C-alpha cells in the first residue's frame, strides 16, 4: 500500500497517490474544497457501512433495494467523480512539467493494479486460506481501480474535445446493450429481474457465479459491464476539474458548475423514465443524476471554502480527505475484526466484539434504530481520531 510504511529519522511518511487523493494537506492555491468534499464522502461511507445492526437502519442510510435512490446511493459515485476532478489537477501538473503521457499512464496502471489487489485482499480478509474458487473478484476498490485506469487512458490519449463524445458513447452504448441485447432465457431489456439483466449474464459468463457478490451469486453490483458507465462518472469529474482549472473568476467557476450540475440532474431524471436510476446496474440515468449532484455539491464546497474562505468547520473532513483510501481500507479491516474476535456472552456462550459493544453500550439506552445509528457515529468518530493522529504526524498512506 505504501512505499514508506513509517517515518524515517523523524521525517513524515508521505507516499504519492497520484490522483486518488492529495499528496499532502491543501496548501495555499490548492483546491481545499476538493479535500473537504472527499472527506465528507469518506465519512459518509464509513457511517453507512457500519451500523450497529443491519436489522435496524434508517431508510436514508441504506441503499435503494433496486430502482430509485437514497442518500447512501450518492456516496460511491461521488468518490468516483472526485477521482476525476483530482485527476485533472495531477495529470495537468505532470504534463506541464514535461512528463511524457506514456509514463503518466504507466504510473496510473501501477496504482490501479495495487488498488485492485488491495480490494481482493479486503475481500479475502481474514480467511486468506479461503478456497480461491469462491473469492469475490469485483468490489468497491476494484471498481475504483478499473475506472481510474480507464479514465486515465481517455484523459491522456483522447483529445480534450473528444472526451465528452467518449462519455456519451459509454452511456448510450450501455443503455442500448442493456435494452436491446437478448439474454438467454430472459429476453432483451429485462431490468426488473436482478439475475436476468445483460450485466448479470456477462458477470456469470466471464467470472462465474462463485466469484460474484455472496448475497446474490447471480449478479454483482460492481460487475464487469456496469463498470463502463462508471468510467463515465469519472469523466464527469474530469470535465468539472477542467472547468475549475479554466481562466474564469471564482464566481464564474462556482456558478457554472452549479448550473451544469442541475442540468445533468434534470437529464438523469428525464432518462429515468426509459432507463431507471439504479445504483446496482449503474444505469446511464444514474450516472447523469449522481454526476450532476456531485457537481452541485462540489460547487457549494468550492464557494464556501475556496471563495468565501469559511474554513473553520472543515478540519475533520480534511483529515479524512487527505487519507481517504487508508481510512476506507483500514476501517474495513477493523470492522471485520470486530465481527471475528469473540468474547464471552450471547446465546451461544460467545459473541463477536461488535455484538458485545452494541448490546452493552448502545442498545440498553436507545431505541434499536437510534442505537444502531449511534454505533455508526461512534465508529466514524473513532476513525476520525485515528486519522487525526496520522494528519498531525504528517503520515499520509497512499496507493
């Protein structure tokens, strides 16, 4: 995960991450609002991924079952959108310094490969002796890796004027394939049956059922075909980053991004009538709607933080935003350990540490929904404390 695992001779452990996260906290002239937006996204991701009990979750903190969306369904596309915004600043800077496009792309390939392997390690943890024939191959980090690499190639190899056409081709091509290509035993355009979509068929044909999401085994929310429109989500971030880097006044940047975001949201809602907004399928309407919402969110952060200078509230989110991948990966390991390590108690005589904490520290005092939420908030605060220590010691663990 890092080239330097700990400070040496008192020097801070800083490892370049390319475009996935900043190399260090925002300096004067840097887009601090992007760090803040990334930090808000990571904090929200930790919140919704770690309730005290999955049987007691407020509806906004859970994913939509199929079509439609909840606030939780904004988190993953926001992160991919942010990857695209950051990419424009990183890659443009490298190109300005005279670095060759091929070398930049080679670096992106290396980072994507490491990130993909981290995703596989997280999927296998803690049972590394698990039969590899049943290891889930897709996943969140794996999708980030694939989208980062795909968008990097498009940014570096396709002329800037052609990039919107690539995004349009990805979205229209995915819609046409999902609507028109027949699936054996299901026909064409069956988007209501989770196992009958073309995306599910491709996942089973290429990866095999044993390598898909354990709760389904017939389809995967981070599968192969749906990764292509997810690349378009990163491209929308690239377009937003290019706009923010342009020679415009700060007010023009914020205003333009805000109205462009609203236009994309309206387009996504219009397309929803023919191709429903659906995170699990990462539909084209979902890309437009969430990409537009990401633009609006970034525009608001940019206006408050970088234009108006209202930064007093940003510290916790900057802490998360400058160690985003580390916070996600390490907290994922920690959450699994909470369920793996057993202590006395429970109907079976032993119970996971998480169950003990939830049952003794939260459940006795609050309603089930509020106890579950309180546990999730405590989990976020705990990891903010860890990341705060890293931040103060200038330890930034990057891919």
